């Protein structure tokens, strides 16, 4: 199995497929600016991100379509923009429908790309600079998935300080608000205004 990051060009630097799966050597600031690298890291060996465009809710069926970048409407909302951040950073582990790192989601890639935990990839004997991927990554979209959070502020703080898993606190404040808005929307909480520190605590999740 191979990592998606082992066959992608990032910032003009080729990350070769014949290298062992491991963390990028880019700086924290560079990672913050190129959030998609976070997605490549988190994927470990789970899947490769396709480059074609498609509607976010029309990615069921063809595995390649499920990996496609969401299209934005002409006047995107905060949650719409959050769908892009989710696709770049979160989807590889939490799934295209927020279902978590299930066997079904890993099967969206070819057979050679489905074992994230093979030796010297994201298993306990990962290479220097790499990381071990948890065997269980929870769903975040669907009934009862956000029960631990009372309001949007609590969800935001968890994302901001605990995610992404391999490098907590990596994303910018704006990116974290975008992802929070998207996750809320996908769980049926439609925001009338942009989510921010002034109103997040008033947005109740349950």
C-alpha cells in the first residue's frame, strides 16, 4: 500500500512514491498555508485525493467521484467554504460523509491503498518523523455524533485545539470556524449568520 502523499507534488517539491510513508518536512507555517497537505498526512495510506470537481452531495457510487473536490456555489456561505476545508484536511480520516475511517470508506481507494496500518507506514513502527494512525476514527456527521458538545463554541474549541489529530492547533482560526460551520450544517444546524466567537455559544447543538 502507498500513501497519497508519496506521489504528490507539494509546493514544487516532489514527494516520491518510493520513500517510506512519513510526515512532511515542511514548517508549521507552510503547513498552515497549504491545508491540503494536512489531508495528505492524515490519509496515511488510506486513499488518494482526486483532482476533478464535482458536487459534494453527488459523490456516491464511483469511488473517484467520492474523492472529488466540492464545487462552490456563486455566493458561498461559511459552511460552503467549510466543505472545502473539510475535503482538504478532514475527509481522509473522517470520511466523505463524516462516517469515520470505516472499512467502506477505505474501500473507496484501490486494494493497495486500504491498509493504513501496514508495517512502516502508520503502524507502531512508523518511520522517523511519521505517526501512528488510530484504528478507530469516529463519525462526526449523523445522529448522536455531536452529543459531547452542547454548543458551537465547544465544537469549535475541540477542532481548534485537538485537531488535526497528528498536529493539533495546526489550522488557522478562520479555517477552524469554517470547518465548525460545515460540520454543524451537515448535522442539520443551519446558520443564519457567520459563526464566530461572539455568537457560537448561543448556537445550541442539542
